[in-house]
C-alpha cells in the first residue's frame, strides 16, 4: 500500500479526505427523493404531521422511487448498496 501511494499521489489525497468525510445523500433519483423529504419536513414545520409519520411517509416515497432500480439490479444478479432503497432514518440520524 505504501508503494502504491508513493507511486500514485492522487490516491493519498483521496485517502486523506476520509478525515473530513460526512454522510451524503446520493441516490438514483436524488432530486425526487430530496423533494419528498423536504415536503415532509415542511409538513412537520407547519404542524400538519409529526416527525415519526413524516419519516415513514418520506421513506415510503423513497422506496417507491427506488423500486424500479432495485428490481433491475436484482434481475441482473447484482445488489450494490445504491441499488437498495435508501434508509432515510439512518441518513437523518447520521446528520443529527
């Protein structure tokens, strides 16, 4: 590993960035999933729902948006992490 890093300085730069890394929301359809989350946050702020119901509704929307990608991944015999529905609860708790 040390020889590889000595030969590829860009790899060391990338490796050093892990010290500053934070959870990032990135999915197949980030804009639509983020819009679903933001709509639920707005519903909480306007007292139309409670946080638990909002997270459940946003998770349901994210699962529905990711379903075609998940099915395609399974059909091709692969299931990489990005091919599985995102866990909004895990993401939100990591950001808290």
